[in-house]
């Protein structure tokens, strides 16, 4: 069997059990038009793209000395394939993401996976290289990579009540998307954002909440229990907690905004009762603005 045939067979084997998430994501992605720059980048690397200032870490052989001689700075000559950037996608797999207050609403996890899969489709179709953080593999741009991402997002995993990213591969000057409810300890997120800032990574904090988590429509005797069952609190007067809960939620959102602003990232909050198409449009635009 040829190498091409083996690759095709492998892709078909991966694709077999994954029609739902990938098909839904591709349908959603069709609602977003790719920018002309994305299609132009998807070349073989033979055409000149642009000059850019040399950065720390660029090899000496990459410097265009003729262009650099015309100024006091060094410049690198980029071709189309070199202009494609790496995008890291982290989707929170914690138990808290499995919450849905209504059977007609998707869980936070379902909406997060759909948006992550759809943005991966858009970016890879536009010539970008994408990596799902949980896979721990380098960013790639191919149909096979989409199938790997779909497989990973579809796998059932045992997780803690609340999650946080652990990113081992973080290419300099890449982009990143963190999708989570951000209801756990924010210290781990702050650590990852600091690492990202040190490497010139720009990105998006994308918070996904259930409408009930935003409104706190509880009153009287109520038992609050985490999805994983490790935390529980009972009260006879849930309504008395509403003001304090909403205040703490507002403080958490403000903290996320401050963290994002400090490292030149963007932040937004999406509710699972909202439009997935509008969410994807915003997310795609935010990632493109981080270039």
C-alpha cells in the first residue's frame, strides 16, 4: 500500500465513529466566511507574502539582508506557508462543564466542544495549523488533524469537578483559545496566561455558562451539589444567597477581564441558551484580531 493509501485508510478509520460532532461543526462553520488572507496563506510556500521585523529566535539565515540594508532594523522575508500561524485550543473537560439546567439546552461541555470543533474547521480550512491541548501534539493543518481533534473531543474522560489548562507545547507568537466555565481556581489560568505572554502568545478566554448560573433563580430550601458530587451545600433560604452569588460572579468575570487585558487577550461570556452561530462568529473574529 502506498503512503497516500495508508493515510487515507487511517483517516477513514478515524472518521467512522465520528459523524455527529464533525458534521455538526462543519455545518456551523459554513456560516462563517473565511477571510481572503486565509485562502492566500494556503499555498506551497513559493510566493512572497511579506517582510516582517526579525524577532528573537529567528535564525540568521532567515534574515533578508538586502531589505535590512535599507533601514536600521533586520527583516525576515516570509512566504505564504510561513505566515500560517499555530492556534492552540483548550476545552475544559471538568465535571462542572456537564451541567445543563434544561433538557432543551446543551450542556456547557457540548457547546464548548462544538465551538472548539467548528473553529478548528474554519482555521484549518483557512491554512492555519491547529492543536488541541489535550492531545499534546504539535499544531497541524490537515483533514486528518480535524479527525484527531474530533476523536479527542468525543472521548469520555474522568475529570475533577473543575478544570484548568496544562499546556506543554506553546509555540512563540502563536494564538490560543481557552474554552471553560472558569468556575474553578483561577490561579492555574493566571499561570498559563503568564507563560503565554512570555512567549508572545495572544488569544481568547471564552467563558461558557448555563443561563441558570447567570440568573440564580432559586428560592426556599435548596440543595446545591457539584456535578461530580464532591461539593454540597444545603440552605433553607436560597433567595438570601442571590445577591452575594451574583456579586461574586460579577467579580469573577471582572477578574477574567483583567487577566485577559493584562496579557492583551480578549474575554467574553456566552450562554448555552444563545446562538452557536453568533458565538462562532465572535470567536473567529476575535482570533483573527489577535494576529
